[in-house]
């Protein structure tokens, strides 16, 4: 009888030690991820000044949708950009700000989604701009592409 009690006591001790390091659980008994908080909104000034316009020229690495083929980037001299899709009713397009250093453009967007902030990088080579989106934007149907300067 003492051997059975000793085993039961050891089993309880092992269980209590094993549970000691676990994280708290929700009232439902499941660990649920905390939803991401919305990032602070980025507010860019209205577009102004001279603009460089880059119109979609070709895909960067894989076939793209017809919608992407109608897109263009407009880069204003005040550091604001607009990504415009002429084939859709997307309002005033997707806006943000950009910085340019040694032919590399970093785009900061006013948009984001539950997976995180949007991001993209462009590389200037003569009159072409190769744009690559971060994974968050790619999973939101934005497609990498090469744009040619038209203005």
C-alpha cells in the first residue's frame, strides 16, 4: 500500500513540475495568439512638385496579372509616391513616402494588414525601376515588376 501511495505522490510531483513552466492559458483552455496591433498611421503630405512616372514594363521573375500590367508608380519630388492601377476603381491609388539612396528606393506605405506592415524596395537602373514587395504585400496580391520611366 505504501508503494502505491509513493508512486501516486511521485506522479503528482512530476505533473506539477511539468506544468509549472507553461504559459498562461485563456479561459477556454487554449493558448490564443494576441492579434497584432495596428501600426501607427503614417501620414504623408499630399503629392507635390515635379514627378517621375514609371509605367509597368514587364514581370521581374514570374507571370503577373492583367491588373499589375496596368500599374504605374508616380514619384513626386517631395518624397511622396502613388502606385496607381488604371484598370481598377482603386480610388487615388496606394500612397506612401519614399527615400532614395544610391539608386535604391525604399517605399513606406500608408497601408498594412493583419500580417504586418507593407514594404517594398525599388532599384533604379537608367530609366527602369525594378520593384520587389515584402511577403506581406505579395500575399495581398501585389506582384514584383519592372517599370519604365515615361515622364
